[in-house]
C-alpha cells in the first residue's frame, strides 16, 4: 500500500483494535498486521509516538501493568472520546471508499 494511505488509516486501525480489548503496543501492531493480512504494518519506532499523540488527545488511555514474571507493559484502552472518534473516522472512510468504488465502477463500465 502507498505510504500516504497507510498514514491516513493508522489512527482508525489502532482505535478499531482497541475497541475489541486493551492491548499493549506490540500487540496492537501485530493485531493490525494479522487482521489486515499484512497490508498495514507498523514498526515500533512509529507506533509508539502515534499512541502517545492519541493518548494526549484523550482517545486512548495507557496504564502500566505487571504481568507474569514481573514484566511491566503499558496497556492501552479506548476511551469514550476515542469511541466517538472511531465512529466519526469510520463514517468518513466508508464514504471515501464508496466514492472510490463508484469511480472504479465507472472506469470499468
């Protein structure tokens, strides 16, 4: 996928996976990669700054948790504000893809 499309879809992808359950950063990236069959991938160097920005906007909330073996991880969960943002972005993306589908249909006719 083109880099511009990936950038524009990153926030909605993160919000969508966090709507399912809280995850830590590595799991967020791997879940998105798995669910999109590799079409969207994140390296940790770009994922964490995005998570911090989304947290500062109030869309997600991070909290440190200690898991088995004493390993600390920062888990992120969707906030009510993030749920509203996900709904808004979902509506915008659906309209965008509907418009593209109309264009592709016309081009093939």
